[in-house]
């Protein structure tokens, strides 16, 4: 029984050490594989969802939901409830319907006031 436990322990230790060596061999890369462009700024951005035409819906923890174009035009989305935000509460998720092209439906998840 002791021998089996020792072999099992050595197997786990060797596997963990091998996995760490692989991660440690990666060299940092100063360049990004994509281009970042700031198009709009927000107070407390929380979640975003892309619409099929490339625009974004962005929630802010404090309550607003914004419709943002690729050019940076930022328009508030109407009919959102007042939000209770404190700690982990606030305007959280925004979800685009899988059938958005036909039903134009989005949903938000919020802790309401």
C-alpha cells in the first residue's frame, strides 16, 4: 500500500513539474496579434455584446446600457429599469437573441432598485 501511494505521489509531482516547465518556456511578446482602437469611454463598463452589424451593446454597472457604433457614437438604450448598484450588484449582463435579425430582441440582467 505504501509503495502504491509513493508511486502515485511521484506521478502527480512529475506531471505538475512537467506542465510548469512548458508554461515557463514561453517568451513574452511585446507585440499584439491584433490592433486596439479606443472608440468610446465608459464610467464602469461591465459587459458587452456585439450586434450582427458590428455595433456593440455595453452595460455599465451603474445602470446605463449603451449602443456604440464602430465610429464611437454612443447612444443610451431606452426602457432600462433603475438599477441598484453596490458591491457585486448592478447592471450586469446583456444578451443578444440568437434570432436578432428577425426579432430584434435583447435582454439585460440587473439588480433592480
